[in-house]
C-alpha cells in the first residue's frame, strides 16, 4: 500500500511537471511580458515554494491515505429502545453526501427496528421550510437536519423543541457535537478544520508547493462556506500556491452553472490552472463535460480534489482518472449509523457519544476500486451496543 501511495504521488508530480515546465520556459522567454507576481490571477511562478510546509503536508497526506483504520468509535451505550420513528429532512437528495448519510440512517434503522421517513427539501429555502413543517407536524420521535442550516428553519426548530422532539444534524452546523443555538442534541460530521486542512495540504504536497488553484464552494451553506474559507487559509501558508479564483456556485445550481464557469475559467487561466478544491465532489461531475470539451485529459491537470463528500460517483471518477484525482470522503454510511445511535442515546436520556470520524484521502491507488470509505467494524460495534 505504501508503494502505491508513493507511485500515485510520483505520477501526479510527473504529470504536473510535464505541463508546468513548458509554460515556465515560455514565461522565461517572454520575460517582462508576464504580469506582476502580485496579480491575484497569476499562477504560481515556481520560484518560491514552501519547503517546510511541503514537508509537513507530505507527512500529513501520507497518514491520511492509510486504509488500515480500525473502528475507534463508542464501545458502550444504551441498548436499543423500541417503537421509534425518525424523519430525515434532506437539504436535497441530489446532494450525494446528504443522500449517502440518509442511506446509512435507513440501514441502521432497519437493524435497530425503527421506522424512517425521508422528506426532500429540494435544495430551496421554501422547499426546506416546507419539509421541516411536514416533519414537525408528523410529531416523530426525532428529526434529522440533513445538510442545511437550522437557522433557515428557525420557526420549525422552535416548534420541534417545544414539542420535545430531539434534533440531530448532519453537516448542519460548523462543528461536530451538541449545539445549544440552534438546539441540536448533536451534529454528526467530520471536523471541518481537518477536512479543509488535509485537502489543501494534498494540493501543496502533490504540486511541490507550486500551484494555481480554483476553489468551488456554496456560500449559502455556512458549513460549506466555512470549509472553503479554511481551505483558502491553509493554501495561503505556502507562498508558491496562488489562488486563481474562489467560485461561489450553490449546490442546487451546480449542474447548470458549473460547466459554464469552468469553461470561462479555462479560457481565463489556461495552463496556469493546475489544481482545484471543491467543498463537494459533485462539482467535478458537473465540470467534466467542460473539461472534456476543452480537450483536457481526465487524469489532469487540473488535478482535482473533493473536500467531501465521497459519494460513489466520486470514487468512480477517481478510480478511472476522470477529472478527479482524490476525495476526502465523509464515512457516509457510518455517519448514518452514528445518527441512529445518537438518537438512541437521546431517547435513553444519555449524553451524545462525542465521536468524530477521522479524515481520510482516497485515490485510485488506495481505494482498490471501492465506491465508499468507512472505518471497518462500525456495524458490528453499534450492533453490540444496541444488543442487535
């Protein structure tokens, strides 16, 4: 496995060098015709780099690419309560992360013996509010806030609290764990700082500290906006990495807007654009037609990494070198099981588990053709806790 990781890193660096060196030679020949290096739209010149930051990034990426990650979640908790109904309110089921976590909840609910209903908010404020209204009106045992800001449904959240319905978030607020405002029993997510940091470090490591980067985000979701801001901050620790563009494309509009924006970015930056980081893998699914139409090779550049969510289609793109080189996947099925376990704790008047899944980087070399990533043993761990 270590050999594969080194091979992948070497392959990416070789491809990157083969693209950047001719451009660098051209820049030297044109001399002062090149714009000022202080121009925010300039690509990295390749003359500065960041040796100390690069070394730290390489080490962190190597750790995150490990696949032999054992289950380190809770080993004790209340046995399964019976006769419960959960409603999963989804920001939009077209968001693969939201849908993947819902699949995990569905799987775990069957095991623990609960009923589950999924209500799709359709990705619009009005749709999400209507979905939350319906969920509260049903008076279920618990409600999952699946991938949207609870502040956008503050009236419905207040009604749920008054009715004594516990709320658990999935990527609902910036941090994992319980939340007082909004009132969430807990919020299930990886640590956004860790996801953002490792995504940026992957760019620094694979480019040897010399890259021109585009970030794709959805600023309408506070969690996503925070993640992309953290990515930008981490990239800025390496002076050889230049941020070319910070593209705000709402996830609900990604399929229509991303191809147009990518075509425009390719026209503007051409070979200066070497790497991309997106807060969600789906941007690269929508970007692929534009890259293909521009004659870009699927294996890059640009070399693209998704800072979440690690849905099956992202793994397929990574495994087949189709306009995505890596993903930092959420362990979506595990998180669905965790949501059910957290509800079981709430129903049993026990505190939240406090568990936060570790970050991981999946590439073609370490995923072995898989279409998801989850630490091993989580199903067995939760079954044992629940007595199932």
